[in-house]
């Protein structure tokens, strides 16, 4: 699989009082989200770097939505413990905002993940047959 590192922004961190930015990447069968949160008023208080690893086996859905008001990558998982560190997770869904300049990389990322999942399912079906 190609190596991706896509800048992201997490929406509505702590009801708008904080802003979270980071990187989205794929490594060793996990989708990795690294981010740091800082207050949006003065921008001086920062959290430590937080890493959230989402195993592909816990990924239920991965989609990309392009719109005039922001490009979003949406991840849905089957276990809430996987996304408990995310400040903007809503039930089992995490929404990541992608900058306009990174649209192509985000689309390629979604395609690569879906291909990787399909390939693993195909290999598993061959083993069972």
C-alpha cells in the first residue's frame, strides 16, 4: 500500500473552545490519527500529542464527502473504545476535515484502504475455499 500522510482538522473540539489539528496515516494494518489540541481563544494552551490507532478490523465504513463547506473524511467503527480519545467522535463516527489542497490524497487514501480491506477479504475467502 502507498504511504499517506494527510493533514487533518477535527471539527467542534470541546464545543468550539479548542481546535485540534493533526495527521492521518496508515501503518501496519491500522489507520493512525495523530493530533494535538489547543485552545482557540489564545492558542497558548496545548495538549500533548495524541495517537489514535484504528485497526482495519474495527472499521465499519470509510467515506469521503466533498462539498462547498468543507471536505470530510468519515470513519465509522464497531467499537467505541477505539475512538474514545477523539474529541469530536459522535457515537461510532469520527469526522475529519480535509483541506482543499489535500483532496486528491484523501480520495486516494480512501481507495487504498478499501482495496486493502477487499484484498484481505479475498485472501481469507481463498483460504476457506
